[in-house]
C-alpha cells in the first residue's frame, strides 16, 4: 500500500521550530497541538500521550540520522493521522545512533487501518534512511517545505 503523504499531512500538522527539552516534552506539545487544531479530541490527549510514552519504553522510535517515528494505534482517531515536528537544535530522543532528533513523524491510526498504519511507518522509515531525502528532511524549516518535499518524493517514485 502506497501512502500519499501530500494528501495525509496538512500544513497545519507540521510544527516547525517546536520547543521542548526532551522526547516526552516534545511529544506532549505535539499531541496538544493536534488537539488545538481539532485533529484529536481534548479528552484523548492524555491517553494518546500515555500510549506513545509506553511505546517508547519498549524501545526508542528514534531511528537515527536525526529522525524519530513515534507511533500508536488508538481507537479515538478515525483515520490515519500524521504530524511532523521539527526542532532547530535537535532533541534528546534516545535515538539508536545516540544523536539528536531533528524531525519527528508522529503517526496515529485506529486498529482497523493497520495496513495504512504500517505502510506509513515503512514510507517514513524508507525516506529517512535515504541519505539524499534525509538531508532534505533535516534541512526543512517550514511547513510548506515539508509538504513540498513529500510531494516531490511521491512524484519521483
């Protein structure tokens, strides 16, 4: 299954220059901003954050090369939801390579969309591991730059 990020990620869900001191703080801020944007219900902020942090305890989603992919299946969302966070300074995320994380892809989906959820995880992982796309991801600083990059990647595939 091919995910079209340009159709799934709206610019309002790209959070550039996100402030935060560490993984937990940034995840809290991203989930709260999704609620503020009307993408999730306010009542779901706490259980989503708890689920994401529990997932991190199983093993880091910081895959290296400046990228993290925190993810969760959660029945409180009705569709595949992807948000992107970007930090100018990089964050401590316990990434597998020990380096700071600059770009965070937060992926949420209900269990019934398992195929789409897994496809999104694969797609992000693949573009993040590609050296050229990784440099573009790590260098993006605006919501428009991120969404254009996703479109360009899709167009080249």
